[in-house]
C-alpha cells in the first residue's frame, strides 16, 4: 500500500537530493525514540528516517487495538507447541553479524483510472545486525517492478494507457526502495526494538528468557516506560487508537520473530507466548505468497471502518518463520488515515506481507558498492548504489 499522502503533507522536510540517481544520496537521520504512535504532527521530525527505512511501521502506527477473540483450542495449541519444540531444537550458531533476508510484498488499487486496477509491489530487504552493539545495523532495500495483479488488471492498466506503476514509492520517486538499485541505511544496532521501548543491547537480546512466562514478564517490564511516554503524543486520528499493552506486546513479539538475533529457545518461547495472547486464533494450514505452507495463527484488528487479520505463518518442519501477513477481513469504504490504495480491495486480499527467506549468523560483512564505501559507518547515514 502507498503512504504518499502522509509524505506529501511533510514534503517540506524531505532532503533535496533524495531523488538523485547519478550519485549516492546521503542524508542525516534524526534520533527517534518511538516508531509507533507518531501521528502526522509528530512524525514530521522523523520523516527522513521513515523515508529512508520504508518500514512496515506506518500501518501499525495507525492501527486499532487487537480485538479479544477466542483463544487457541487445545489441539491447535498443541500443534503450535510442537512447532516450538522443533524451533528450540535448532542449533545456535555464532558470528559477527545476524544476517536476515526477505521480501516485503504489497497489493493496492489504483483508483485514478476507469476502471480501477490492482497492482502488486515487491521490495527485497536484507539486514546485517552486528554482534558489537557499538557498530551500526545495515539495512539494504531494493525496489522491484510493480505489476498488475491479474490478467484483468493488466488489461485495465493497458486501457488506461499503461502508466508508470508507482506502487510502494519505488518506481517513480525512487527514494525509499530505489527501483533496481539498493539503498543502504546505517541504523542503531538494536533498531527497531529500541524504538518500540525494548532498550536492550544485542548481547542482552541474546540473553532473553527461554520460558514463555518469564519471557513475557521480561518484555512487559518495558511497557510502563513506553506507555508513560505516550502521554506526550498527540491524539490519534479518528478511527485509530494508541497501542494497548496487548497490541504493543504482540507487535514487539512479531518484530523479534522477524528481525531479532534471538536464541533458538527464546524463539520457541515467543511462539508459545503469542499463542496465549488475547485474541489468538488458530488458522490451521496457510500458504504464503511464495506458495510455502505452514501452521498459522492470527489476530483481528479494527482499522478505520475496515477489519484486518495479522497472520503468523511458521514452518512445521523446523519452526522457522515463513511470513507475517496482513489480510483484509472487512473492506474499507475509505482509506485509513495516512494510507492510500486500500479502498476497493476485496476481503481476503493479502495487502501486505513480510516473507522470510533465510536468517542466521555469519562472519561475512555486507558487500557495499564502491560509492558507499567512503561513508562513515555510523547510524544516521544512507546511500544508494
């Protein structure tokens, strides 16, 4: 989905050289204490970070609370528990960097044409998290061409004159995830967890508890300070709300599963912990956009006048994360604040998905292009190569 309206509102803060293609674009990133809960008036000061990183955060900044539904039934809980057992059995390796690769996939509707048509977007993402907490995390994002979602959508796109597809801001502005080029961003080593209130260095993330109850207690110990900080935030837009303790814990847990350099047993404890969170539903076998099948659980969310479901899909054979999906349950009659391209997408559409390809420890650092090698490797720098 596109976030162009928020960025347009804050365009005055946008670095002038961000579109340049002939040389690497280097910008300074302001410090950010929070990634969620930053409404339009507040995120102006952090626009450069949002533009460069292109995180999944914006929809989650403005999502509603997690709804309380029925908890997992015993057979499903046992199934997730079995997956956790396999995750815990994986060997823990060592290395200088935690390296994770995957894709951020999206689907949106272009409603400026008659008839409207849907497109699919794709961004390749890699990150290297250093074991040394003083070294920066390196995030690499490469935009890939947007495509019509189906044959009918392709025909509608052609009838509209085959305009350039600008999904995910990659094909036109060429800023967040440059089309067929890669943006390298240098960030704090414990990002995004520090921005979510989990202010632990990498070595302490590795030492998180390996039992679900103790892990939940440890993570929740960071909630009071984070919730207190929300007192200074502006009121959220209509149809949205500030994070609750449960929604914050769920988001943080899913981010740890996606990006965290955590131990195999902590990963297993996270699976068991999220199974007991309010509203967790058993979804059985679900396929991701790479057509891989896994065990899935989900949580329903209200966003504006629509409803979504976030799905966690895990490989049954080894407990590895396959993907995290955001699916439309009830369609929107208008775009939620800060997002465009969702109105008109039917129920059942996976409008956003993080697909995990591989992750693990390595001693091999990222191979930066020549034009990026002269940059000081400190948090706050970015280049395109």
